[in-house]
C-alpha cells in the first residue's frame, strides 16, 4: 500500500484497523488459551481424579492379595474356619478394587492399564485355581495341605500387580509433564496477550501523538498567532484528514475574518473621519452658539440704555407736544413709542432666553404643587374673573424652581391669551408617571393650533397671528422648550385633541424610595384637588 494512500486514511479508520488487528490476535490467543486450558484441566483430572485413586487402589489390591495368601496359609496350618476369613475378605476387596480401577480407567482410558488389569485377573484366578482352592478342599476333606506350593503363581500375581502400578505411575507422570507444558503454554499465551495489548497501546499512543497531539498543538500555536493579530498567516495542519479539514475550515474563517476586518477597518477609518468632522463641526457649533448667546446677551444688555433713552424721549414728545402738531405727527410719534416699547420687550425676552442654562442656581427638589400657585398669582391680572385654572397631584422633581415657574407661566399664559371669544378660559394641568419620567399635560379650551403649524410653535420669534391680533413677541414657547430640554425632558404638541390646545412635556422622575423593612400603616384619605377660580 502506498504511503500517499495510507496518509489519506482518517484517524477513525486507522484506529479501527489497529483495534481490528489487535482483536484478531487477541482472539486467536484466546482460542488457543481455551484449548490449552481444557487440555490442562484434562491432565489435572487425570492426575487428581484418576491416577491418584488408581495408585491407592493398586496398593490396596496388593494388600488384598497378601491377605488372601495369609488367610490360605493360616487355614492350612490351623485347619480352623475362622482363619479362612482374611481370604474371603481379601477376595471381596479384590473385586471391588479391580472394579474401581476399571471404572477410573474407562473405555477411553489407558490401554496398557486395561491389559494389566486383565493380566492381574488371569494370574489371580490361576493362583486361586492352582493353590487356594486345592488347599481349601484338602483341609475340608481332612487331607494334609502343603502351603509351600503356589509360590511361583503368587509371585507371578505380585509381578502383574507391580506392572499395573508401574503403568498407573507412568500415566500419572505423563499427565504431569503434559500439565506442566500446558501451564507453560498458558503463561506464554498470557505474555503474548500482554505484549499485544502493550504494542496496541503504544501504537495507539504513537498514532494519537503523530496525528492528533502534535498537529493540534501546532494548530493551536498558529491560531494564537492569528488571534494576536497576524491575520495574514495561512493555517495548515499535517495531522489526520479530520485535522487537515479542521485547519482548512479555521483558515477559511481566518480569511473571512480578515476580509471583514479590512471592511471594518475601512469603515472605522471612515467613521473616525466623519467623527472628526462632526466633532469639529460640533465644536464650531458650540463656539458659534456660545458666541451667539454672548452676542445676544451683550447686544440686548448694551441696547437697554440707548433704547430706554429713545423710549423716554419719545414718550416725552408724545406727552408734551401731543395735539400741538398735526395729526400725522402725532401718529408718527405714536409709532415711535410703540416700536421702542416692542423693541424693549423683545430685548428683555431675548435676554431671558439667553440666560436659560447659562446662569444657574443648581438643581434641587422642587414641588410642582407649590410652583402652580406662584404661576397662577403671576397671571392674576391676565386671567380675569372668569378664568379657571385646575391642577392635581403634581409631582416633586429635580430642577430650578424659577425656571419651572417661568415654564408654567408661559404655558398657562398662552392658554389665557389665545382664548375663544365669549368663552371663559379653562386650563387643566395633570401629571402621570411613565417609567422613569413624569409626563405633564397642559390643556385648554382655547382656539387651538392648526396641525400644519405644529413644528413652528416652538421656534423662537415665530408668530402664527398678526402682531396687532395678540400681544407678545413670539418667544414664549421657545423659552418653554429650552427650559424643558435644559431639565432633560422633551416637549410636543398633542394633535389628537378635538378642542383647544394640549401640550405635553416630560421631566425626569426622582428614584422611588426603597420599601421599609417593617411597613407602618398610614392613614389614607380622599385624593386632594387644588383648583382656583381667577
């Protein structure tokens, strides 16, 4: 098999082949071990369960023949029947022992032992036929019996028994040798199995080290270099096909990240350029607004003195020379006085507008329920006897009390100014908490504001009516908007009302106090309503 083809094998395939080969070897060793163990068990069975009992039976058999010979001799000498008892007992024991040996050496047993058993039976029968039975017959017949005869037959019997013992011992020794060989083979098989396991483990470790550990470590080093900013480094791997595919995927991700990073860098450069431009414009706008506010303040403040002189002298002319000149001259003087007064009001309003947020006393807790009576008292003259101003459940907010008073004076003042003819003005002020802010509504029953003018009402000096129709400079709602935004809120015109004008604005709410650990029952009463009739 070529090296290139082998390198294309996956890690799973290589591990599977390694385990398959190791499994086949271990299976073969296992089968051989089982066969060897069975053979060893058979040899142990021969040693313990067959040859051992047969040797004992052979020794007892020899003793039984000796008992028979002794019994015959004693019977022949004493001619007493009780002396024949050892012979009869030995004969019975002989049969039992021969049967036991034959049973232990079954039909599949040792052929030499079977031949020895036949020979022992033949010689025992020959000894009894030629020696023992004639002696018994002679004694029973009263004839003399010689015990010196039959020695040859009994020696032959003894020799047969010794041969039987020798063959049994030879069988035992052969079984011992075979058992030792099988034990040695079993040990060798166990060592072989251990060697196969160790070799398989070593090959597996080598395989994992070459195809996984070292390639993964190298891949991690490359990834760390890329993570540190070397996005142009190509990520490769020399490990298993799986790791090579992983390295290719990681490199693809690197290329995509590098491409996206290039786009992000380009976009960031563009954003930074735009931010720099915006920051420059913001600084320029801030400087321009600051200069504009300073100019408005200085201009309005510096215009106060000459304007007062113009207004004062125009009024003197009007009082002293009224009626002494023609009607057109009186009209011109009246125009000059009115223009000077309007100019003075514009300057004062512009000065107040420029001071919002620039001259501050600092935020503190302001109870709007106490601000409302102050605003109403400032509008006492404008409200008249038939005006109705209502408010209820006003919150406590953070802010500057003078500015918040000006806020409500301007809003309620607009509602009183733009009233419907012959209809008593009604102004309702309410507040609701929504999330982290208070939403305050000022609503009236006046002439209302057309939808197309919704974006113009908060523009400075923007007027929706002729100057002679309603008094004022058109800066009131612009001041309101600036005060609301200075306090962190927003303001808008509600266009969904059917009658009058509804203006909403928000003010940040103070954090709610945490509940006490042990609540204390508090007295409750009906909601209070503050209402005033001007």
